[in-house]
């Protein structure tokens, strides 16, 4: 960080490394003013031994700088006089007496004929630039002109060091030739102090003199070396009032600010300090032009320097730049290539603005390089530690008010970059003039741009370590352009939530002990063409009518390729712009909450695409991805895996999980592709992976990341749930992170896990012809062997109804009636099985075609004009009733993760294709679920039951006529018989419908 230098006493601090000369006391000024000038010959003689005199002065503890050297003043009058005499000994001339002033006027007028006149300016400055090794600050003089000056004590050293340097002056060929042939001392002697010429007199004559003095004081001139290439040596700074009409500037007393200056800064009395060159030096200029400057604020903006306050601006394509402070106006010198500089004789940096003139327009704005950093040490420390849980508030683009000025703060993490610039619509996609600063070792680059606000597009232009450049979207962008456009968009939320009641209620019970029935949806294709807000008018009502407790949104984060369904994310912090703005998405979530529906979201921290405008080699080297190519490349999807072992990357992802839950009130995250994260050898052959430090195949970095993510989300956002899509037998996916299992690892800390094994086995069973199902009976019962090893969700997800796998109803064998009956019986079995339920859109009404993201569900199947509409509507009605009974029956969900909530009645009736089991609530109240997966009706089928239930009645029968079934039902309560069966003291006889599931509850 580069804080603005503060004032020290009556004089601002100089730049780093400068020796700060002391100001002459009043006695010294008075003594120097009384001294009469020596003749020209004497002055010329004194110039030669100037160097020796300077050394002597240094020995006497006189501070001497290469560009600034002043005698330190003491309080004693005798010492003051001696100091003045020693200082005057090295000068070319002092103030002339009244008798000598006439000659000085003639000398000044003679020289002025070679200098370009500054007309129509109330005050003008033409200062000879003196290249200073100690300071790169800008310098300009407020007093007029290139009039002949009396050499100040501070000019002593450079004058003595060389006698034949050029005295550069813009368009002053005669003066340059004279300087090349005349010693510095002779030139100083010839250029005597100008007489007191009033501004009015100078305007009347309109001579070629450099300018009239604003204050009654001698103008300074220092001999300067050759300026860097492309850099103007002679500087012109126009300083003037901002009157209502043009008027000749009045003379101000020496050392006072011009009349009407409303700024708090005061002018530095002329003659006290030697001004240095205000121009940006060659090295800084080159780095700024190339976009590789790490500290542009240390060069540009306003900085205290010897002689006043130096102003530097970098405004490519500008015709002029003027500093405005109160009624003070100062036009900076155009140094070429967009650089402008000048020096104002002020004691401290004032509040100021810049008036920038471009061809055809004039813009008044704040100077972006006058502001302190917008990020503090705590933010940078937390980022470096990988512990900034609200990272989105520190990085990215944030409209804000900083130091009383509105604008946008840009910040990006790019530790390998040689330089970073902001480019966007606000600078016509030319970031040359908007160079960011590096905030130390954090790797963060930051810039506050005034007058830039919401809706502007932007990217970061990054100079890679090899010098090449790349434009990148903001990894932390909270809004993006609509794909295929790739720019980030400045945004801030104004949304007011109305779901406080929902948020307060959702934490009453953990997800695994509450009803949890999920409708999975792909928003862009559920109703193609609808926006977030339009979806908010239809989706909540539809889902509520079907009785689902939650919706699960396939990835909402921005992704460039729609065919990826959102699983190849480039904008991890931005809802996809295809459907609207971030606040529009908030409105959709809010609407679902008000309808009593929770919102889950698929989250993809496993990998990201290789797009060259996104995260891949973001700053020219592997950054978000692992530096080992074998670890970085995902073998299945052609994407890149995150480097979970890097603090900042882990922080990026953990904060992202928190971001969606806190900023968008998401109720849970379904984490995609967890298995690919956990194993180093996932989809890799021997030799394509490197074992971990223990010689194993576990990705220890990924394990630590998942544990931290889960712990952080559960700690910060009560009531949320995290769900793992994990397809292996990893131990402890839903175990607490601090509880170690047999493998020696603590649990991953998820709340729920998709039961991929159950999904695969049960669908495999249902795909067999009924006559062969007896040979695969174990595929339906095996899930109960491990049902309580984790907290499971039973998913029929999008992955099972695409890419040739066929829709759910099309997986079923037989004719159309049998297919629909098979789906109904399967859903009844699924809703009764221990675990939560998830069903993908379109399957709730037995859509026959596979899902396509291009056109979505076949809603026309529910059109009353369609002949088979009752068949599809019947399946949807069944789903509604399943959810209704399920939510009202604690036995079906309260003990999903407790073995006490399940008892087999018969699990080995393979020849009959029959399964029967009891579900129990904590009070022991049972529900009997019976599934007949054979296409025949079974009369008086005996099942063992508890003897403490006086009667059973059907709570649900999937073969009911209203669902499209054959209506084989048990209409009357069924009473137990004292005949033991299936190891139970009582039994009942039921009529089992073909291809159906029946639920019975105590009557």
C-alpha cells in the first residue's frame, strides 16, 4: 500500500530518499534581499570554485543535494548571517538592488525574445527541468517564466559540477546555443533577476517573455541535464484563478496563494526550494505504458516534492489535463504519450479534480491515483492465510463510496502477473491508463475508479511473466454478460428479502430427520424462454402442488457452454445471465421460500473448463489448477482440477459455498463429482498419478478442503444441508469431521449423500422382464445392507434419463400399460425405502423421451386435447399423493438414518417378485409397504405383521384407477389373524395388485 504522505510541520514531506532542505528564516531572507549583486565578471569568477565551496559547506554540516541543497537555518542571528553568506557564495547572483533592476530587465527581455510567449494566461510557468536522482516527483513553477533568475543556494551543486550543460527551453534555439557555449556561472550572471513587472504591463506588451510573475519574487532556474527520451524537459504549468470571466491576473504578495483560492493548501514562498522535474522518468514511463508497473500510485497523482506539490496524470489520448482545486486551476504540461505533469507551490496536497480535454469533449473527474487502498491489512492477511470467509466482499468489482467519492473498487488475485490493468466499457476497452497497484506479497492488485458504476462491462488485462498479455473475466464477478459474451459486469444488490419466516423455521430439524422430497430441475429448459422472474410466477406453484419439499437446481453459476448443463463453470460467483440478473435470481429463491419450498443448488468445485478468458493459467502460470499437469488435467471431461492444497484456491471455493448460502439464501449445496476429487487415481491408469505422502491414492488436499467447506458452511449458515454426489464406498462421507473412522480419516462432514448404488441396482432390476426378476432379486434388497452407513438420498436424477439411458418410463419392460405400472410401483417402493427422494423433471408425468436441454420436458403430454393425457396425468397425480402421504407420515422419514426405523417383513420372496417391510417412527407407529413387481394379481397374499395393530387400511395404492391402474385395491380395513407368519405372531391376507406398491397404516 502507498499511503498519501502527510504534512510535516509547515512543509510537506519529500519523496522517499530525498534530503529535505530547511526553509530560510525571515532573517536570512531579509539579509539575502539586502545584498547587492556583484558584477557579471565577479559572478563568472565565483562560478568556477563553486564545487569547492559546496564541499566546504558540506563540511560545515550544510545539507547539499544533487538537485536540492539548502542551508540549515538556526535561530541565532549571527549563525543566520553566516549561513546566508555561505549560501550566497555559491550562487550566481542575488536580488538586485533598485539601481541594478533596469539592467536586469533589459537582460531578461533580450533572452525572452527566443522563448514562446504565453498569452491569454493569467499566470504561467516555464520551469527548466532538473533531473533528480533523489526524486521522481513532478515539478513546475508558479511564478512566470523563463525569465532570468538569481541562482538560489540550492542550485549551487549542479552549477558547479558542469559548466557546459544545455539549458533546455521549449522552442528556444538561441538560448540553447548560448547555454552550450557559456559556462553555467556566466549564464547565471547574464540572466539577472527580472524587475517587478506587473501582470497588467506584461499583458499590454505581449512580448515574448516567458511570463509575468504572479508574486513579487525572483524566479528560479537550475541547470538541468538532458531529459529522458520522449520527455519534455521544459515544463509549462498554467496556474490561474477560475473567475467568472477572463481578467488579467493580479500580482500577489510573495509567498501567498492567489486571491480566491479556496483550498486549504498554501503556496510555498518562491526562492526557498529548488523545483525538480515534474515529468515521469523513463523507467516509470516505460512500465506504465507497458502495463507492468506494480505501484502506479507512487508515481501518478499528487505528491509533495521540493518546491511544492507535484501533479502527474496518465491520460492517453487526452489533449490537455488541468488540476482544479477550489478556484485554483493549473493546466499541466503535456509530456507526450498521454503523460501530463506540473508543480504547484502548495504546502500540502489539496482536494482536487482533473479536467481532461479530449477531442470533442471535456471531462471533469476525480484522479484515480489520489486514493489510498480500499483493502486493509486484515483482508490481505486473511486472503494469504486462505481464511477470508467473505472473500466476495474483498475481491471483484464493488460499487462503493471511498474517501467521500463514489466509484468502483476493482481487486483481483494474480500473484504471478507482472502487471494488471482494468479494461471495460468505461475506457473503451483500452486499459492503458488504468494500471492497478500490487498490494504487497498478497498477490492482490487493486484500483479504485471514480465515477464508474453499475452496469459497466469489464475485464482484467494481465501481463504474464513472459511479457505477453491476456484479457480475463473476473473470477469473482457477481454478474456476467449473457453467453457467448464473456465480460464481467459491475453490480450490487438492492434486493429486499421477504423470507425471514422460512429462514427461521428451516433450522428446526436437521435434513436427515425431516421430510425431504426433491424435484430436480434445469431452469433454462424447464419452461424454455422464461426468465428468473417469470419462473417465479410458475415454478413455486407447480412444485407446491406436487408436494415436494425442495427443488434442486442444476448448476446456476455462469457457464459458457449450455450443453454442459452448467457443470463446466467459469463464473463461480455469478448466476447465469441467460435468465436475468442476480437480483432476479434472488426473487426466484424468495418466491420459492414464500411457498414453503427449500432451494438446493448443484455446486461444482471439482473442476473448471480451459477457456482462455477464464481461470486456466489465469496470470500466465498454473494458479487455480494444480501445477503438476498430471494432477491438473481431468481425464474424463477435458477440464482442469482445482489445486485444493493452495490456500487461496481453497479459500476461493470455501467462500463460494458460503456466498451462495448467505447472499442468495440457498438452503443446501449438492456437491458434484466428489469421487473424482477424493482419489488421485480417479480414471487414471498406473503411471498417470503420484501417490500421496503416505503412499496411498487418497487426495489429502481434497479431503481437507471438503472438511473445511462443510464445517464452515454449517457453522455460518444454520439450517442448510450439504449433499455429496459420491459414487464409491469412501468411509464417513456424512460423518462429522472430528469423528475418525476405520480409515483414520475424520468424516467429510456432509449432511447427506446420494445413494448411487441403490439407484444403479434398482433401475437395473426394473429394466428386467418380470419373468427374469427373480434372478436379480438381490438388486432390490442389497441396499439395506449398507442403508445406515451414511445419510442417503435416493436419486433418480438427470444423469439417468439422458445420453441413451432412456427416460424412467422407457426403462420399464412391457407394453405401455406395463411401463406406466412399472414406474408407479417403482416410485411407491422408492418413497417408502429408507432415505430421502429426488426425482428429475419430466419423470413425474412419465415422459417417454429422454430429456434435452434444448427443449425441456414434453409438457404437451399433459394437454387435455392429447389422447394419452390421462395416462401421464395419472402418474403425476400419484407423485402428488406420494408426497402428501409421505410428509404426513413420520414413519417414512423420521428415522431414515436409524436402523430402528426399518424392519423386513419378507425380503426373500424372489419367486413372487414381492418385497414387504415396515417403517417405524420414534413412537413405534408403523407403516407397511408391499411391492409386487410381477404383472399378476396375487390374492390372499399372507404377510406377517405386529400383533398390536388391530387393523390396517390402505394409505396408498399405485394401481388405483385415478393413477391409470387396474384398480385392484383393498377397500376395507384388513384385520390381523392370530396365525404367525414371517416370524411374527400375527398375519394379514392382502390382494396384491399387478406391478404395484401398496402402503398400509394402522386403522
